[in-house]
């Protein structure tokens, strides 16, 4: 039977852990009471406990005994709060003599504190969700109004013109518009307001960004923050002034924002000459569809938050019952019925606002987004978790065995033929070995990501929420291990077959198609449109790669820059991919002229670009985040990737030239970039090296219990960051081709990235937990504007 403490820890919301009942502290206090009772029950203490027993009996049968029996051993006092936000406070008074009064007082003081904390947090979150629900209802009313107007104008236009063209809503457009550089997200506003009056467990945002559009400060007094959108379009439709907020999430909206700003400047200039006059705009069907999608996402997140609040209430109620039962068992008192009445009547258990709001959200969602189909609506509101199959575990073991057997056979055959010895077989090392090294780096990285997921799950780090992954489509760590073992079995099997054919006397011209077909096969699987081999995950991966390549046109989310950071550790893989693409596309594999690409100037120029392209993408993401959020820290982060680009370029130049001048430049640039990166790793990404922390040189909150793991990880990260010294020292394994050494060093960088991934998400999780952010705040499309603001 699973202990309740394990069950409690496994079911609580990780981001709200500090707001739950501290069940473990209550157990510690109860243990003190239990130890004192055991000490008093020994024979040596029987004489001393007899007077206490007689005194307690006299008190029970005194003149006031009837009143005390009516109240019981304790009495819980309810103190009215000074404000409705803080709620009522509870304090327990001991009416009977306990064996250890001090320990018992300490236990009930902690119990009262936990009850007050739970009530306060529940009231705070309930108010936040109620306000969000009211906002979403207003948004729904505006959307329905615009939809009805759209249908009316569409039917009128269709009857008059007889065309089926996509009509739009014609509304009056005010010249008073908001700047793109001074918009605020609803998330930051709600998070700030919901945490202002919360104490330790409801820590406010101390680093929330503020608006920086000084030229529009008079127009944006009530909106501060970070998201800059194609917003501020103030329209008047059916007597209502509405401001439409369209987030710049795609390149088309980004270009629209730029052109919109240009039109705004022209409009302002013309209005100064011709006088302020209104203009007509058209709100087309695509705008309404996007607004509907935003509101739909807001309802889904609201319903998820209400579900979390229900779990919060039920788990805390169960924790109070369990700890009171333990107390009754230890002290042989009847405390549970008395204190449980207080808990049941407290705010977090008696309030039914959450239940009613959840029912209203269900009804609105079923009516407006599911065509009155409840089953369809529940797929969005209550997505079911994908069941894990034992077949996946079986195939992991099967393909692991196949991979190890094939790898052993390949290694033995390569050793016998001497392929990896220096200057032994340059054709194989130039044309076939890059394929093996490329896939090895990719799936080693993927395997480490599976290990990261396993570690995150074990330590209750909500990576799914951080990456905004759909619970029905996200890859589990078993799925990742299956993909890695299956793919590497295929890769090593093909390499083993290729090497076997070479040893049997086949020429390179006859068998060199095999590695190319292997690469082509993996690319076809990646873009396969059929619903096989994790199609949803492959599609999401391609979308993320598209967002990275087209940076900064797409809005940057956590998954995008996390994946871009992974690409920064895969520069050797990208260079191998570049060479193999040139080798097969130019037809060099037919003539075995593997040096053709090296002699081509365009390829050499492209090698420079590939070396710093991941850093360029990451720098552009930092620039986009600075544009969206206005925080200067993103510009400082951009400088880190610029220094990495310069170091990568110097490394490629030194490998080509080998002169002393390039060597000096390489040492200077790489040293500066390494110091820059180490500072950002430890201080910004991991949140460590805090001098005033209770954990020396770490941070106050740690997920892992052993601090030595953090120190070892920092030292290992420092060592692996210095792998570029191999380029200067020209160190290599004896009797092994230098390309094997390069693969080994590239693998160390991938391992360093896997280590970095865990602590990066740990820090992100602690930031969410510090702000009690368990659900995403979806920005809303419509905002009503008062007449005096126009």
C-alpha cells in the first residue's frame, strides 16, 4: 500500500507545491508529540504522570466540566479579517492538559498556519480565475456580435451582388492607435495583480517587464508589459469602440505590423495637414477566425486552471483528515471531529464558485466551439493521456540488443580492416564515416533528451507545461528510447552491410549509393504525411525548425529557443550534413572525387555560414524577444551568441589557413566567448552562483537534494566548455584517425548540452513555481475603449 505522503506528493500540482499543506512538517511536529508520549509512558515516569492524571480528572469533573466537555480538548477561534482578500484567520486554543503542552501547541500552531495559508491561496486563485472567466465571457459576447454582423453584411452583399466572395465587416477606424512597441500582455498584468498581496508562498513578480514606449505613454497608461502586437486598431462597430490585438506570431503578421506602422506615420502626417478624419477598415473572416482561436484557447486554459483548483481543494482536505487521524492515534484524543468541522466550513472547502464557473465554461464551450457536441468538447477540455504500452518496452529491449550486436560486429570488422587508422583508407573516412558520425550525434542527443525527460518526471518538473506540449501528443521517454534504438540499429546495420560488401571485393562506385539511400530514407520518414511513426511529433519538429530558420519573423516561445540551443551543440553534425549533401547532389559519389566539394569556393564559403548559422538563429531569437518584451537582458544574451559566432568563424578560418595570426585570434575569441557562456550558463540559465543564498554559491530553492550534484555539474560544464582547446593543442588518440577524435569531442559537447538541459528547465520550473504559474494566460483579442481614451 502506498503511503499517503507519497500519494500526496505525486498528485499535487508542482507549481503550487509551496501553497499546499506542508504535510511533512506536520508529521515532524507530530513525531515530537509521539516521542514525548512514549517517554512519559515508561515505568520510570509512571509516578510523575499520576498527579497529572488526577489533576486532569478533577478538571473534567469540576463545576466547569460540562462546558469543557461540550467544547472538547480544543477550541478553534475564528478571527475576522480586516479585508475580504485576506479572509478569516483560525487559531486553536488547548482546553485540556496534554502530555506535552509545548509540542502540542507547536503542532496546532503549524496546523492553523497551514489552514490559513490554504484559504488565502485558494481565495487568491479563485478571484484570479473568476476575473478571467468574466473577461472571456465578454470576449465571447463581442465575438458573437462581430460574427452576426459579418453574416448580415455577407448576406446583404450576396443578395445585392450575387457573388460568393469573402466579405468583411466595415467599421470606423480611429486615427488614435497604439504603438506596436508599447503593448502589454494580459498574462503579466494578471500575474502581477494576483500576487501583490501574497506573502512568501505567493511571491510577487519582482522582474515583470514594463512598457517602454515613451512616445505613446499618455495613450497606454493602463497597459504595461512585454508583448508587442499588431494591436491598437480601435474600431467602432455597433456603437462599441474596440481595440483589436493581433499577436505577431507569424511572418505575415510581422510584415503587416511593419507596413501598419508605416501607414500610421503617413496617416499621422496627413492628418496634421488635412485634419483628423476617420478611415474605414475591414475586419475579414481570417481575423475573426484567429480571434475565435484565441478565445477558445483561453477557455481551455481557464478550465484546466479550475481543474487544478479542484485538485488543490481535495488533496488539502485529505491531508487535514490524514494528519488529524494520526494525531488522534498518538494522543488518544478526539480531535478529528472538532477540527474537521472547522476545515469543512472554511473558505477553500465551502466556496462553490469554482464548480459553478467550471459548469458555465463547459456550457459555453460546448455551445460555441463544439457544435453542441459534449464528447467533442471534452477532447479539448479534458484531454486523455496516451496509454503507455508494454510493447514499447519490449521493442526497446529488442532493438537495443540488435544495436549492440551490430555495433560489435561493425567494430570488429573495422578493426580487422584497419579503417580507422591514420592514412589507412581515406576514401571510406571521407565519404562514409561522416554518415555514421552524423547519425551518432543526432541520436545521442535524442537519447539524452529522453534521459532528461525521465529525470524531469522523477523530480516533478512540469516540462510539458514549459514547452507547451499537448498531453495527447507529447513523446514519452520510452518513445524516445524506442526511436533511438530502432534508428541506430538501422544505421549500424546499413553501415555493417556496406562494410561487408567492401570486404567482399565490391568497389566504392558499386556500394556508395547505400549511405545516400540511408540519408534519403530518414528524410522521407521525417516529412512523411501519413499517420505513421509519430506524425504529430514529426510535424511539430518541422514547425519548430521552420520557426528557427525564419527567425526573427516568428514569435519566440520556449520550445523554439530551446531547440535552437540544441542546434548550437550540433555544428559538427551540420557540417557533415553539408558535406554529404554536396557529395551526393553534385554526383561526386559516381566518380569517387570526394575532394571536389573541398576545392569548390562556394562550398568553402558555405562552411563558414554553417559554422555560425545556429548562433545567428539564436541571436535573432534574442533580438525578437527583446522586441516583444523590451528587456535589455535579451540584448546581453544576443551578445553571447555574437561572440560564439566570431569564435566559430575564427576556428573555421584557422582550420583552413593554420597561420599564427588566425591561431591568436582563435584563442582570444574562444576565451572571451567561453567566459561569456560560462557566466550565462551558471547565473542566468541555471540561476546559480547566488552569493546570499542559503545554499553556498547555488540558489535558495533546489530540486535535487544533494548539493554536490550542482557543484559537480558546474565543474563538468566548465571542463566541457574548454573542448575548443583541442583545436589549438592538436591532441588526438594514438593510432586513430583524427576524425574519430573530432567525433569524440563533438559527443562531449552533446553530453554537456544534455546536462545543461536539465538545469535549464529546473530553473524555469522554479520560476513558474515562485509565481504559482500552472496554466498559460492566453492574450485576448478584444478590448473595449472608453470615449475619453479616444
